[in-house]
C-alpha cells in the first residue's frame, strides 16, 4: 500500500518550502492511511503536557480525572501564570517515541517506525533539500478548550532540528475556534497562518517563530494531529 499521495507535484512543493521556509501540502497521505491514523487517535487516553516553575510537566489521564474542581482551577491558573512571563504550552499528547521505546505494537507505534524509515525520510530530504535529515521525533497531539502554544522558534541546543511538521487529523474545525498555526516576525507581526485542513502536512524550517492560537471555551471540537521534528541525528 502507498502511504503517500503519488499524484502530488513534489518538485513544486519542495521549491515552495526551500524558497519560503514553509509549505502546507493538502491530501498528503493516501485515504486508507489517514483514515487509520484518525481512528487510532480516537482511542488515546491523552496526557496533559505543560510547564510550571520546575520545567516541563505531564499528567496522565488517570491523574487528570482524579483532580477536583478546585485543583483543576489551580492547575489552570498555574499554567496561565507561567504564560504571562515565559514560554508556555498546554495541550494533550501521546509520545510516539515512547511508544516505540516501550515496544508497543499498536498502529501509532507502527506509524512512528515507518516515519523513521527511508520512504518518509527520503521524501523529507527531497522536499527540503537537506541531505542530513536522518531521524524523526513524533507525538500525537490534541488541542481542546483552553489549550495553546505561545511564541517560540523550536530551536533546542541539544537537538539538531531541521524541519518541524504537523500532520493534521482534524475533520471539523472553524478558524474562530483557535488552534491555528501562526508564523510571526520579530516585531510580532503575523506573516502567515496555516489552517488545520484534514490530511494536510505542514512543514517549516527550524528556527522559525510561530505559535498555536488559544482554543476558546466555545470551541465545539478538538484539533488533533501528529507533530514533531525531522532531525539530523
């Protein structure tokens, strides 16, 4: 089975990525693949990831369900307090790297192994023109009401990240529900926005300033995706 859409003009898409530093590719995966990924995400027992004064934190599904209403309010206020002063994120995650490391055999773990293989990585090298890309990091993500990702550029000293990517798996969304990928200049101007079209692949070079807009309380859905980086390991 073909994982990728063979009808796309990869040469033209690569030219856009290399000249503009970002590209969004519609209908990137074959229909059976994207449908299977969508179904797999529905079964995840999501973990909440965020930062506090001690660094990155993670709460499991069981831990989240055990919180009392006052504890949930305290958690939210703590997340917002960090966001007022520093880089912050709040969204739901399932690490596909950990899935592979733990020996999981479910579809998402198998997909992570496929992404780390030559079919996907060679396509990423072709699109980007970066022959040194030889590894991938991936996580399933969900942005629900109250989730966001503040402005940053994805540069991390200990990792040689070359490209960031988002495989969008959201079937029903509205732009006023937030969850949009915005690219900014140093002065804060938003210069481009990627909408989370179902079965689209967003690619952009690292470092590049961007954020994911806040999902408001009136949003009637969740923005789901598989996200991560292509690296020179």
